[in-house]
C-alpha cells in the first residue's frame, strides 16, 4: 500500500506542484484513514475499501468531534487519492465518489466493525454464572442475524418462532406483522438458551 501512497505523493509534487504543507496534509489524511481501518478491521488493500467503510470512518470523525471543515478536507483528500488510483487503474472504484458533507448534518449512526462484534459476543457469553451469558448470546444473535428492532425482539414469543423452517413472526409498529428468516447461529443460540437456562431464569 506504500506504493500507491508514494505514487500519489509524486503526482502531487511533480504534476500538481503543490506546496510541501499541502502535500503533507494530503498524506496525513490518508495515513489517518489507513490507521483507522487497520485498528477496526482487516485492512489489506485500498481496492477492498467499500462505501460502508467510508461511512464508519465518517461516524468515527463525528465521534471525535472533528470540525466540519476538517471532515470536509479529509473527505476531499481521500476522494482525490482514490480518483488518482482509479485513473491509474490501481483500484476499481472510488468509495468516496458520492460522499458529501451536508450543512448542519446530523451525526452519522455508530457502526460496529467485525472486531467489535466479536468482542461483544465474547462478553455476552461470559455473563454472570453462564446463565445470563446464554440468554444474552441468544438476544445478540437474534438482533444481529435478523436486523429486527430491540422492541420487536423483546415482544416476540416462542409461538412466533418456527425452528424447522428457521422463520420468526415479528410484530412491528402499527400492528404490522412480517416473517423474518434467521440463520443457524441464531437457531443454535436460541435452542441453547431454551434448553440450558430459560427455566432457571423464569423461576427468579
């Protein structure tokens, strides 16, 4: 990845003839983006960066309370970097192409990266005396695997779950109902909860 950055630096200096301070600012923004991706995920290539990665990065900048002008500059730097790599056929797409920072925009939602999700599931399984861990794991697997709201998860009952076809009936807002499929991980977690600790928790 250093190759792409070095090529871009040479482009800024030789073709664009930018000042040392301007070049330094571009490279600093690229470095910050790379460090963020490395810390929050498995960053291996600029070509593997997707729009979701950009959204999470912007959410991170808002969490840091970066000034709007600072965020705009960083997005501009990274868009230019990807424009250069696209033109040189070093990457296929520019994930920053359609990113815009609107005036008085609201903070972006907080996303979880894979490492954070793994830590969350591990923490859930290590709940008090193991019983609460089984319950929390079942809840997390259901929320993560289906995308339903917390309130919807709290309200569905065993009668709403069909383990044979791995479908659950969800009662949404405005009394609207819909069927949602769930995966094997969620099925295993729910069955483990039912067999291992539901009766114990119901007695408390």
